[in-house]
């Protein structure tokens, strides 16, 4: 839940203008180790 709070805060600060790549970089800058997981159907 702490990670979700950070994501929501970064989204708010960016006025909801960040996409996944930029959000990932912002979260890494504040010290969160975020992994992008993708899968195909």
C-alpha cells in the first residue's frame, strides 16, 4: 500500500500527465525499486 500511495502522489504532482515509463523513473528517483511486469494473453 505504501507504493500505491507514492504512485498516487506522483500522479497528483504531475497533474496526471505521466505515463508508465516516466512514472517508473520518478518512483526510482525517490528510492522505490519498481519492476515493470508484462504478459501476453
